[in-house]
C-alpha cells in the first residue's frame, strides 16, 4: 500500500504553549474589536442606525497619531516630503509623549465624528428622513474621507517607529513546560490599554450623570426631552465618544500592523458590524463579548488557513445567529401592533 505524504498536510493540533499564545493573541485583537465596535453600539443605541463613517474615523485616528509622531509622509500624495516638524517631532521617542499623541489623535477623531453628525445625520433627522437615508449619507461621507486621505498621503503602508512605546523589549518570553511562549510587547500594551478604556467607558455610562442621561436618551428620546435633557447635545456627546473610541482603536492597530492605507478601516468596519450583531445590537456588554469571541476565533485558526480568518469569524456569527437571532446578549425586540 502506498504511503500518503503528510509534508503539506495542515497541522490542526497545537501544543499547550501554542494554545496559550493563541489565547493571548486573540484577547489582544479581540479587545481592539470591542473598542471599535463600542463606537457603533453607542450611536446605534441612541439613533437606531449604523454609522458607516465609523471605519473612516478609525483610519483618521491612526493617521492623526502617525502625523504627530513622525510628522512626514515620504512616499506619495500632496503631502509627500512635507516635514511638519523640521527639528523633530516632540511626540516621538518617549512612551509618555506617544501616549499624548495617541490621546490627541483620538480627540481629533472624536471631533471629526461630531462634524460627521452635523453634516450627515442632523439634516436627515431635522427632515424626518428614513434611517436608511442617514445610513447612505454616512457611507458617502466615509468615501469622501478615505479618498481625501489617499489624495493627501497616498495609499502606501506607513509604519510607526519601533520605539513608539519607548525603549521596551519587542517581545517577552516565558517557559511553559518544555516550550517557550513568545508574546509581542505591543500586543500586551494593546490589551492593557483596551481594558483601561473599557473600564473607563463602563464607569462613564454606568456611574456618571452623563452616562445616565445617555441611557435615558437611548431608552426614549421623547421622554428624556420632557425631563429636561437636551437630546441634541447628548447625541453630539455620543458621536464624540464613538469617534474617540474609533480613533484610539485605529492607532492601536496601526502600531501593531502598520497604517495600511486609507481603506484599512473598511475591513475593521465590517468586523465591527459582525461584533455588534454577534453581541446584540445596542448592547454595550454584548459588543465587548462579541469582540473577544471573534478575536479568539480568528486567533485559533490554524496557520495554514490564516487567509480564511475572516470567513471563520463570519461563519461563527452565522452559526450563533441561527440559535440566537438577537445575538449573545441582545434582547428580543417586541413588535408593536
């Protein structure tokens, strides 16, 4: 009997060290998915629509931070060769200055999100337009933004400096049995920052007056207005928080994988949609759980099938929705007749 060669056969088995490494990788990327998806969730919980421009805000956050840290785009676009900081950027070379650049980039992304609300959403609300029209309007704004980015800086990949987080070791290793587990330091930083942001957002929504007002507007804008809450002002706050989360997620992904062109927010935008649907539309805890589930699902795809990570994530989404159409933590919608 002839022996079948196993040289090119994919290996679905994994050692305990590989399982631990996959787990940590999944938590790192899943936490970024969660932060990004929370931006979708905040807007949906208030207006009941999806902001398709959120992926463009994600991209802008990465570019804003890169501009502060590097200050120059060498390859292409109208800004090619323009040095914004001739004497060297004050935001480079130190973890504290990079953290400040990240904060500024996220805040500017939040302000852009507020501008998008004024341009793409408020006029539609004022005219009582169907939610679908606002969705299409936000999609048009997103296309304008990404094309403007491409016009200014080109479509090339821009990588953050290796010392963006300071003089830290590029990877950490520890012994697990007879194997060595190696974890990129940037992944640990991303996971830690994501946990802090999720905790801060949870506190703001659950413990502060602003959070209580936002929950009141999400529950019933009409009733909230009768109680003296400025619905329009809190819609702006919602978009600002959404933009800050999107911009921060863009920077975190950019430091790990590079700023992969103006359209790199599109892929994460689709992942964000999958996350909020999986977790439950309008559910903040659901967005967190959905992000972690999809991140872990992608991390455990065998290396030979890494090109199919997206398919695995969406197949998981499809399977879960067959069992729970409202998502993991979503509530069943009651139809009023």
